């Protein structure tokens, strides 16, 4: 059994012993981290819709103004939760960079193919941003439980194991775009 599968197996067994209630905020660091990984993956799945919207409109992937609004909103919410501004900004900057990674990759694939996949029109403001706002609120609820992990020497290993557990449960190979983007999205958790 590979080391990663062993880590995923241990994480799955540990998660099975801890009840997880989506309606309530996570109760400990492990639950908080699991929630953060899952919401980050859901947020990255929305990058497909964002890319389709930008492809259709001809908008650039980079949107510095919108990125600043998202980060400042998260920082403001984080201050209300007693979280460090720089850390919250780093967590959300990593989320945004991962989202752009997915967008750039998809749009490059579509450019090489000469077209995006058939799809209904996607209104970024009406259809996608409300979902991103909900994801941000859920992530913000998880961050206070994750914050103490940053001081541990095992932080990066714990985050990697949580991501690996998510990939294992979803049967996603580690080298896929979604897996790489999820690793990138979680890069800000340990502060760097």
C-alpha cells in the first residue's frame, strides 16, 4: 500500500469516528480542515462556469478589481472572527490563484480545440457569484478551527493528508487539473 493511500485510509477511518454536521460549524481542527478542503474543491468546480462565462464574453481571466473585493471581504469577515488579516488574505489569494489556474487551463484547451463545450449561457454575476459568496461564508466559518494548525510543524503534512483524503474519497487521480488546483487552493492554510 502506498504511503498516500495509507494516509488516506487513516484519515478516512479517523473521519468516520467523528460525526460531521454540515448545518453546524466544524467543532475541531480536523473537521474544520475537512470542511475547508471540501468547500475549496466545490469552489474550484465553479471555475468551470467562470471560464465558460469569460470565454463567451471575451473577458480576461485576470480581474484584479474583483480579486481585491473578494480578499478584502474575507479579511473584513476574518477580523470579526479574530483572525489575522495577512493570513486570511493569503488563504483567499491561494483560492483565487487556484481558480485562475483552472480557468487558464480550460480556456487553453478550448482554444486548441477551437471552441468551448456546448453549454447554456452563464451569467457570472447572476449565476456564479452568489454560489461563490456562499462558499466564502462556509470557508470563513471553518477558518477559526483551522487557524491553530498554522503553528504546528505538521501543518503542511496535515493539509496534504486532508487533500489526499478528499481525492481518495472522490477517486480523483493526483495528477489531474482538479487535484493540482486543490493543492494550490490549500497552499495558503499554513501561511506560505
